[in-house]
C-alpha cells in the first residue's frame, strides 16, 4: 500500500512538473511579415516570367542591356523611382521608394557566364550553341531580390513601415567588378544595412566569408629578331614571361596554405622563327584576407621585375580589379535564420525530384535529390571555401546580410550546365521565391527594430576595425564595351 501511495505521489509530481513546463517559443508571423509572403505570392507569376526572360537573354558582364531594362522597367511599374546608368555603367541602376531613415538596401545581379548555354532539361543540350548561360543563377538572383524590395515598398506605401527601400541593379559580378565601380561612386555609403542572396544547393544564412582577390595583367616588351639568323639581336619577351611564371611557381612553397594563384598566357608570340617582342600573363591572387593578398602582390611585383632584368626587357604591371573578402555579420545572420525558419522549407514534386536525380546522373555524379530544408546556422570557418565576389566590397562599406537558397540539386556542380537547366524551370523558381520571402521578412525586422540595426552596426565596426576600404580599380571609366 505504501509503495502504491509513493508511486501515485511521484506520478502526481511529474504531471505537475509537465503542466508547469513552458512550451517552446515558436516564431511569430506578424501582420507585416504575412504581408511580405502574400505580396511575393501575388507577384509570383510576374517574377517567374522575368526570371525566365533573363535566363533566355543570358547576357554577360557589362552587356546585360535587356536584362537590366526588364528589371528596371518592372521596378518602375511597381512604383519605385529608378535611376538608370549609375556609376557610368549603362546596365547599372538604383530603384528606391520611401523617404528618410532607415535606408535598407538589397542587391540584385543578372549577368550570365560565357559558353554555358543549356536548355531547361535534364540532358545536356545547348539552347544556343557556344552562347552564354546562367551557370550561377543570376537570372534568379536579381529577380528574387526585386520581389522582396517590391513587397517592402507596398508596406511603406500602406504606412506599415517607415524609411527607404533601395534595390541595386548590379551588373558584371562574374567579371569586371560591377559593384566595386558602384561603390567607388559612393552609392552604398548612406545605407544602414544591405542584403543579398545567391543561388545554391542548400538553404542557409550566409555566415562564411569569401576570398579576397586581385586581378593583374603583366606585359613584357622586348625586341624581335630572326630566331635562326641573328637571335643574339633579339630580346625575348616570352623568355621573361616564362621566367616570371617559373618564379611564381617557386613562390608557392613560401606562401600560406590559404593563398591561391592562377595564371594564363595571353600573348606569347606568333610564330617560332621570330623572337617574340611582346608577351603577357593574366594572373589572379587570392587569400582569405585582403591583407594576405597585398603581401603576395609585393612578391609578385619583385618576381616580374627580376624576370624582366634576366631577359633584358621592359615590363608593365596593370591592375584590372580587385575584390575584398566578405565581412560577415553574425547578428544579421541570426535574424535572417529566424526568418528563414519562419518561411519554412521548400517542398518538391516527384517530377522535380526525378529531374534532379536524372540531371546529376547525366552530369556523372551521385544523385542526392534536392535539399529544401532550412540548414541550422553554421559556425564561421577561419579559411573560407574557394570563390570571390564583389559583394565583399559592399560588406566593408555597410553591414551585409547574405542568404543562400536552394535552386539546384544537392551538391550540384556550380558554373555548369546543370545549374543553367535548373535555373530555367520550377526548381530554380521555388528557390527564388523562397529567397524573396526570407529576405523580405528579414527586412521587416530591420525597419522596425532600431536596436537590431544598432547591434548589427556595432558588430560591423568591430569586425572591420581600422581597415579603410579602397576601391581596387584601374584609373579611368568602367570597362564598358563600345560595340
């Protein structure tokens, strides 16, 4: 009897404890955030059509005339004030709505990659042989960001939010550093916070940095002569170029593991029986920090000078452009993470899952389906994975919050025809719309919460430290094609 009474007593205590235990706090979908999701759903057909048109245009860096016009025209039609041709780049533009602070910016890219044309199908077949394709999903990027900006604009117009939303149409991310030219013109200076996203094979808040990079052309000039009759009268620029690249390769032993150096010969003579009087090398230097790149640059310049001396020729080093690494913001990433979870994972039809498996097998890699779940917030790595972006320069001017969204099968090979195909069909569309909702709901928090903006700014200032951003660009205007 005592045992029974004791058991009943313990059971009662346990029941009471469970009754008093607080339920887990769930994210709250406010009226403003619901309005963001409703807006994206309302504009879904238009956004998808815009994305597909840009996908078909597939215009490369600084040549995105149709893509830029399509996005700018749509922004204007939705009531945003559009300024075209900013920073002396015909395809760059800014679209904004509202007045006063805070000013929240969002970036949108739309350039394609050369030679990646592909139909929206799971077998390899170019849409237009030899032509560009969206192997990085930028047709989705610019459109998705503009969808979020339009949703915010509607809330400002309805008096539900106060401040200014500003969409940046940013060309030439894959080459020619479009955002750096825009940053040089001060176009991001007055922002409180800026957001961006990028197509990926997972949904996650961007908490990893990128690699800083500099892009150089090294040209050697010598004296031509007959290679058989009187080679002693010549001074071979090709000798200098080869000595230079040999020096670069010997340097590899003495640089940090985080450094990457890549080069190609751009000019190396025309025929073997003429001593080449000109030769040139195109070289990139990367590291996890801009300071690391700068140190290797100085060694590279010494090697170029030494190679020229050994070959008895002249040399010239030209900076084409350079990019900073992304300055991450954990406070902003956590805010984005909560809103991604609020929006919820992406679901796929059986046809989409079959498409994903077939295209990966066709490419020759393991098929792992599509990962539409929301990945938990990661820890920041000291050494970022390979790749550079001009978003890094923006992140040294204003706090930057980045999102990655699933637009292709899990572990897809990026900059490939696989990504092009998925970006032109429903798998890509779903990731784009998810990005619009996640970014839009995050911007609601940024507009409404002054303390959040202050905390994001404080982390930005701490991480930036004494670093002073400086555009790594050549003198003169942006390299806009004249044809």
